[in-house]
C-alpha cells in the first residue's frame, strides 16, 4: 500500500529542531584559536544564506520557491507499507518506509543539494568543491549544480571510487569532475575525513569556489526534514496516530535527521540511529570537540567521534564511513532522546536481501542498516504480540551497488 501526497502538499518550510532540543548545542570552535566561530569565519566556504540557517533559532524556515520548483520533480516521495515483509516475518507490527530512492540521484541527498546550490548561485558562486563517500552525495550535488549552471568538483573516497564506478559515471554525466581521494597518496583507501580535507583545501584556494557538505552541519539536517514532515502527513492518511519507532541509518546524520527530527517534540516516539559496527561512532566513540576532516582544517565540532585520524575499513556502505556525527544527532544521543545501534556488514545485507525478495526494491548498503533494525523491531513485536508501528527511511536504492550484493551472495564480504 502506497500513500501519496499531491505535489502542492510538499512542505513549504523546513522544521528547525534547535528550539526543541533538550539542551542547547555547544558552539563550533575556530581550528586555530579554539574560540567560538562567527559568520565571518565561515564566509570563505559557505554563502550567508546557509550560514544564517546554521545558527537560526526560528522553528520554521521558508523554502525558496526556486528550490520547491526543483524538489517537485520527485517530491512528495511515497510512504509505503511493507505488507509483504510483514507477512514474511509473521509480525503483528505495521512497517512503513519513506521511499527517498525515487529522486533523480536515487537517494535522499538532493533534498539538501538543491538548496545549497541555490544559495551559492544567489551569491554569484560559479564553482563548488565537495567530497563523497559512496557517491550518493556527490551525485546529488552534481545534479543540483547542473540545475543552477554551477561547476562542480567531487573528491571521492578512493575505496568507493574503485568499488562504485557507475556512481562516478553518474556524476560525470551531470557534468561534474570526479577525482579519487586522497589526491596525494594513490595507495590509500581513503576516508571521508581525508576527502573533506581535499575539498576544503580546493575551495579555500579559489575565490570563485565554495565548499559544500552533504551531512553533519545544522543546515544540512534542516533541509532533510521534508522527509519526516511528509511522513507525518502520510501516516495520518494511513490511519496511524504516530509511529512507535522511527529508524534511520547514520553516518554523518542527515539521513536519520531527515526522518527523525520532526518527531523529536513527541516524546512517545522512539528514535533509533543505526551505524556499522566497523565505524561505531555513536555506540563506541567519545563525545568531544573534534575536527570534521583529517587535516584539521575545518571548525571543531561537538560530536561523538572516533578521532579525526580514524580510517575505517572499506565496507560497501561508504556513506556511513565517517569518524564523527552531526552535533544535533550527537547531542540527542548524549541526552538519551535518540538510541544508537551498530550492526556488522553481513547482518545488514541479510536484511537487505530479505527486504528485496519480499518488497522487490533493492536497497543501498546504507539503507540495509535501517532495514536490519526495522526487521529486529518487527520480530520483537512478534514475540510480545504488539501491534507496533515502525517507520524507517529507505534512503537510497542499490542499483549502482550491485557489486556489493555480488560480494554478499558469493561469500566475499
């Protein structure tokens, strides 16, 4: 069963969770002085429109009309009840997923790529540099920059550059230059921290270039809240008062934030972050100030971190291979509002294949983490006989990740 909203029902404003946080966020610190940063410190990398959103305490922030026009190419996205999966599990739980795989880039990432490109064009920026892990963010920004006639360069983590050649081709089809990172060590598998360093170094060295980030920062999570806002309306159409649990995979936090942050004010809704056990930032990291990149060029952020020099193993869920998490997500985990789970790669692929065989859609490796947690929630409901309502974010398809399924199905993971 699919629940659709009309195109004119797309949210007209983003939900800002900062006023609803259980405690204020600690400020980011300047990498040189270790003092709180101000707008002038961020201006060389970001447009003022995004800087204002980063610190805004307004509960709602209007979405520009030019951004809405592009988002309407695929939004509102469907909410789907996974009835076949429910039957396969024999659970009384009702499982719903928000299908973000229908975007042009095949993931949730264009929800923030489009407004980021818009605000950069509004300031006359002709070029954007960024990093990408598995390629979802790079392809989303490539798509968005093509809409606004902005040049784009993507530094792609070398392990994913080699594992996922079709994501590179997708970016190049939209006119983006893609290079493997790190640029100065061709034998290194790379990490998101290293790729961020490459992209920030590029942007800082050119007056015509800004840097763009696909996760972690407040304004990025803000843009993603269209997911949860639509899901609320669609659950009402399905006859549900609220979900009992909301689940999202978590690397930097934009995916989880998009589906979960609109539910933060409702204390009756459990929120669950799912990460890989090979990069267990929320479950085993420390809450501290740390750099967002490996070279120490970015502001220091208050977050759960494994250390900015941590190099994760080259698992297929490249979008979750980050040493830190968004300050918003980290604070919500530290205060107990969000629960955190970690799974090994094999368990997530087991759930992804089970989902694909029941529902037909092949998930991205990152999405497999959310599916694993949703399946476990449904099985727990089976044991207790609860009619639990489970909502998770189907944040990307796996059609460009079939080599990962080849490795799983042939015991090469």
